[in-house]
C-alpha cells in the first residue's frame, strides 16, 4: 500500500517535470537560431549544455509519465500516442545533444543549418506530444472551437421552469464527477457526458437504471460509507452534498431519469422542490454556505438579504449587543443592556436604518417612554420584543399591534393597563404576551 | 544611566528582553526590506494573528479553515439564545421519577427474564449477583397537567410545571460508569480531553455580555459528594482557553483570586493592566501564541468581573416571594436552590451557557430514602426556575435541560427487602427533559418496555441530544469543527441526528 502511494505520488510529479524539457529544448532552439546573428554569436556554445539539461529532464518526464500511466484510467489510443512521441522526443534530444558536443563534431560533422532544422523539427514533435498529453488531462475536446461557442445555460427563473436533467442533475455530475469520468480520462471506462453514456455506464454495468435505485451503480457508489473503497467521488475529492444526493435519488427513482423535462412537466415533485430550489439558490433559506443538513426554515421573505456592517459596528460601539441570528437574510437580535444610560435619540437613527433586519429586540430596563418607542412601528419584521421594566403606557400599544410578524412581547413591569393589552391582542399573530408585575412599580 | 532608563516605557535593553529583541529585530529587518512581501507570505502560513489582522483566527496552526468555520455561523436562525443545564450527577433512577411502570407492581422479587436482558453486560458491581430480582418503584404516580403526564409523588413541584416540559424517556448512552458517562455527555467522548458543550457554544457563538464569562458553572454544596466532579467537565479541551467554563462558588470569594488581596486598594489596577497588556502584546508580536491573546482577554475580563460578579451574586433585591418560590434553601448560598436562583440572574444578564451540577443520585443501596432526599433538595427549585423564567418572559428564548448521565436497573442491587432496595447503573434507557425555547411543551417522546430496560420507540442517543441542543442554538453540529492534531473534531464525533420531532 505504501509502495502504491509512492508510485501514485511520483506519478503526479509528471505534469510538473514535463514542463522542464519543454522549456529547455525551446531555449536551445532559440539560442541556436539567434546565434546566426553576429550580435548573439556567443550563444552558440550554450546550445549544447541547454540541450543536455533538456534531454535529462525529458528522461525524467518519461519515467514519471510511465509511472502515472500505470494508474490506468486513460484513453488508450491517446495514451499510446503520447507515450511514443514522448519517448521519441527524449531519444532525439539525446542524439542532438551528442551531435552538438565538441567530441562528436570531430567524428561526424553535420552542417549547422541541418542541425537547426532538426532542432525545429524536434519542437514540432514536442508540440504534438504536448497536445496529446493535454488531451489526456483535460479531455479530447479541450482545444476545440466548442469551448468558445459553448452556450452557458441560463439559470432558471423558478423551480417549475428548471429542467431536471439539464439544469440540475447534469451540472451536479459535471462538478463532482466529470474530472475523472469524461472524455480523455475515462476512469472505469465510464463517462458522465450525457444521458446516453450514463445509461450505458462503465465496466460495472449501467450507472443509471431509470426507476431502479438499487440497480443504479452511480447512486450506489455515492451513498456508500465514505470509507468504503468503492465510494465515489474517490480519493477524498469533494463528496456530493446531501441535497445533491437527494436530487439524484429522486431523479432516478421518481422521474425515471428524465431528460429534457421541466419540473412542471414531472409528477410527484413536491418532495424534491425544496432541494432543487436550494441547489439552484432560488430560495431565501439559510443555506448560503453548503449543506443544509435537511433543514429548511420558513423565513420571512421581507427581511433584507444585506445589512450595513458599519451601522452594526456603530451600534456596538454605543454599547448595544448586536447578535447575528442569520447571515442570509441578515437577521439581527439587538439588546440594549439594562440601565445602560443610553438615550433613545442617540441610537434612533442607527436602529431605523437597520429596521427591517431587526428580528428580536430587547430594550428592557432603560427608562424609555411611549415617545421613545414610537419607532417600534418601523420594525416591521420584528418577531420578539422586550420592553419590560420601562415607564411605558397604553400609548405604545398601537405601535406594537401594528407589527404583523410579532409573536411574543414582554410587557412585565410597565404601566400598560388591561385596555392596552386588549388593543395589542387585536393583532392575533401575537401568541405570547408577558404581563407579570405590571404597574408594580 | 539609571535616570535614562526611567524615561522609557519599557527597559528594552535589559537582559530580560534579549530573546524578544532577537525576534523583533529579525522581523523588523524582514518587513523593512524588499523581503517584506515574502515575510508576509510566510506569516500567512502561520496564521493571520502574527500580523494582527483578525482576532478570531488566533489559533496559529489552523488559519483559514478555522476562520471559515466561524464565519459560517450561525447555520440556522436560532430558537434559543441561552441554555441552563441542570445536570443531575450520579444517574437518577427513571423508575422513581418519570418512567411509570405499573406492570412491575406484581413482579416484586421475580428474576429479570433473559428475554429482556438478552445477555447484555452489567456493571462489575452487580454482574456477580446470583439473582437479579426486579423491584417496582416505591413511589405513587399520578397524572398531572393538561398533558396528563404520569409523575412520581417525589416531584410535586415539577409536576406543577409538567406542561412546560418535553420529557424524553428514550435516552441511551454508551458508558456504564460515572466518569466516562458524564464526560461523554459533556464533551461527546468518553475519554477526557475534548471541549465541553458550553465551550463549543462559547467558541462558536461568542458572548452576549462583555462583563461576565459566556460559560458559567455552579456546583451544589448540598448534593452528596459520593462521586466526584472534575473541572475538565467544563474544560475547553483544545479550544482557546478563554472558552472554558468559569466556576462560581458560594461564599465571599465566588470566583477564586478575583478579589484584591489584603492591603491593596486596587486604585492603580487599570494602569497596571494596561502596562501588562502592552508587554503581552510585544510578546505576542514576536511569538504569535494565541494563548497570549487569551491571557490578555482574561485579565481584562477579570477586571470587569471585579464589578460585575458582586453585582450579580447579590440577592439583596430579590423579594421574599421569590425566595419562597425557590424554597427555603435558596437563602443559603451554594445550595442547589440558591444556584437555580443565581442561574436565573445570570440568564437575565444574557450569560449564554449556565451549567449546574447536583451530585448524589447514585443509589446502589438505600434508594428509597436516598432519592427522596435528592428530590427534596432539587424539585422545588427546578420547578421554580421554570416558573420564574416563564413569568419574566425568558423561557421564550432560554433552553432548560434536566438530566443525569445514565439511568438505573429494574432489578435490585444488593439485598432486596420489603422497604429497601438499590438499583445499579443502566445506560440502555433513562429519562431527561428539556423545556423552553424551540422545544414542544407538554409532550413525552420515546418509550421503554414494561421493565424500562430496553427502548421500544424513538431512541435518543447522547450525540442526538447534543446535536439537538446545538441546533436550537443555530449550529449545525456537523459544521462546527476544530482542527487539532491533524484532524477535525466536533462535539458529536461522527454521529448525532437532530431529534426533529421535539422541535417546535
């Protein structure tokens, strides 16, 4: 196993080392051609040593390239071309080096012009070999016009208009699988290029069997225990998220691996809509960074996605505790510590600027009056409000009743009377009203 | 020369500063020459803290990974803002408290059927018993509240607030002895060394009160100290040390070494701390050790606590009816009841995680009298805390947790007589409850069999409980991780599922 790892490791050095012979042989040719000019004549002796280094590094590149090829999983025809051209390149560069040495010049003299032509021929061979190598790594079509003309699919405007395969499943597979399973690098002889190749599968049979999860090799592999040797993506590459797995599961089992169909055209989409909209980033749920672990929260869509961080910093500077409840949208829980001595005019404007982001607000114990709290009606997304232990009266009740998202309000130890409570209860959305010790002080 | 030194703030040329000077000289050389860029690049390899750009990424070895994890928090809009965890240490018997098993009444003394035990392991304390005679609970059970929940007569006060509780009867653990079981509950691992729940929460969510620690621990003085507790149960493990739980004690020194020593009036304390802080910052500039940051922060916190702690510890403003509600013990500082009252005061100040410990629930023998004493010492104050938080509107966003580290066996350990018996440790099922923010009130979740030996419905593992707790605070338990010794750790290790059915 350790030996295996060492070969894999050194194999991965090939793409690094291979650029050395490219550079040196190119440099040798440049020196050689330039030396025809009187001004650069003194470069002539450098050609030989540059070629030698090019030759040695080409040998190393061949060695590491061979080790890399042992890992398999490459397109055989392209690999053979790359291998043969690479070895030939190394041999020819060795021969040219020999010719360029002083010792050789005494035995076999070949004309300088012929040497230059051979050297330029070597560069042509090098270009060919390099192209084959790049095809292995990036796929056969990496240098075609398609890359230029390829249409990027526009992001669907809604879940219903999203095409399940083209907009959702295919991009998932492209992102998580195509690096090893497409074009030149067909590991396991399997490609995720399109639905046909998925149905055809690889050396372990079809990757997708419409309607049959247990027979779909692809689904089996992505849901194995991550430590299992057959788990995909292999080698610690980023795994599919739970949302992505759920989508693929639904697409195979419920949608019969449909292609060219929008969500609106498919049946039984209720169970997967949330995941699809999460994947497409269409909803407002708390999934801004990665996996939601299966939780979707019902969040008031009126809450702004952004908030001014400078304002938050300023409020903190004035002694308020500003707690971030959620980042997207920005939900804030703001507390003015009791007996802070802070007066409302000092913080009013900052609070108003963040009004729609404030979800929980605690202004208890700060000697605020009805007049101070007229701003409450601006906090239209407020869900929990604490104004206990303030000398407020029924005058504030109208402002509280107007808050349509409010769930709980704490009026302990205030001067609000039963009439004020009745007024607040007109807002039936308010589920809990705390009224302990009213008018006690 | 001596006069010259007095003009300087620090005597940088004295031998004590030699090591620091060497470090600083090299740094200055690097940053002032063209190598400065290279030095910055090297610096970023060792974490941003070297250049003081971000205080949160202070652990030098982890750098960006750590910052990314913290930046993603919170993962959900939290339901709970604070937690009070009433840890009943020793393993309270479920038979005499919440898990009513009427079938057992006719089975006194009968041997535990093999079909129930299924060859499961017992502790070394009862494995050698020739018989495992089952024993019904000595307590009467009655239904209470609108939820008609069965409750033991030993907890009359808790019975009054039963409609606020979400009782989980299907808790199970992996450890069968006290220390590994408590360590497992508090840190997610049976072996010592991992951060406790409160430390994880402090690390992940930070503080809502700049003058008090985020994580405060209160240990009852009136619990029977048959099984020890260790400070590592509220330790920070590998997290930065400012996240460890701070224990508040009874008496005139609630936090050790916080008061000024005799003969010192404290007038130049602030000046001294500022000077010390500058020295520490020089040290930190040279070494970039996150523990220096922690030390600076702790000195400053301790200074603020010299005012805030006496203020919060004082119960002078509490009216009589509050003391009466929490029970007579509540006037005796350091008792469970007094700690419950203190917990309420801390929660009012937005201390994020308050953990109480009450020892003495380990009744291997003499269970009837032992558990009655335990209930008497805790029942009234526990219920009072719920009522008090509720009337103040704090139960709205405070999560209250009650529970021990495991349950007890259906069979009697040691001699079984008509009026006396004991019960051994039983990790396969036991009862806990939660109340307040984000959990459904007045429900019972999970079921055990007629012997309260195995779980028959909805098992809740310790890691599930921890995952649910973090979820209520807005944390995805799989995403709050910390890299240490080359791997990432989390509270729930590699397990844990949020118990969705108990969430509102």
